[in-house]
C-alpha cells in the first residue's frame, strides 16, 4: 500500500526543468494577456492564511485524497505538482505503470495496453485500489492526470458550501454551520 501522505514528509525540491531568473519572473508577471485576465477577473482564489490552512486540515474540514494517473514518461512532471498544489491535499496517490517510491508513484496493473485510448482501464483499476485501501480515511476524492492544476483550497471551500452539504443531506437544507457564509 502506497503512503498517501509522503508529500507531508518531504521538503519541496527545486526542479531543473523549471527554473526562472528574477528577470524572467518579472517579465512574465508584467504581461497582461488573456491568462492574466482569466486569473485576476474570472478565478477567485480561496486565500488561506497559514493558521487557516492548518484549520483546513482539522476534523471540521473535509479530508481530500488527490488521485493522479500517469505513465512512467511523465514522472518528471510530478515534481512541480509536489511543489505546488499536491501538498495541499490531505493525501495523494499516484497511479503509474511503474512504482517509484522517490516520487510516490505506485504501479497499478490494469487490463489492456498502456495507451491513452485505454485510460479508462487504468482509472478503473486506480479507483479499485483507492476503495480497497483509502475509502474509510477520506471524505472526498479527486482524480486527474499529471496535466492538471488543482486549486485545493477552492475545492475544499466548495465541499463545505451549503450546496454540497444539502446534496449530502438528501437535497434538504442542512442545519446551519457555525460560520455559514456560503
């Protein structure tokens, strides 16, 4: 069984594949293109202070297991996930076609070849693995490939929203939470 909390036991690593000088960072941050507009006008971030981040991991906050599916050729992409959003998940499982404890990847055998058009079989096997080993330990599960960026704080905030609490209460309004602002 893979250690889904391995990210919480390691220091972030500097990746050689993505190193920018201060000038490159300043130049990239000064661009006001469509990406800037999307990030500043359309996407609202749930900003948490360090204390709020610690509270997010408390018993009152939903526990999220992030589940990634990758192939061995994409193991080099995982370092940036580890250093950005991955450690904000309460746990993370990386299903691959090769176990690599250094990056937390575990080989998840599946039916059929290791090709993109057969990804459903890999995901299906990964869900069986998660159910067998982690189902009782987490409240919610998020799955995706190595090509996504997850706003974990936003997901966590949505999961405690009134909408989700009503859905998990059979569609009926739940009793109000202490700080119900949603």
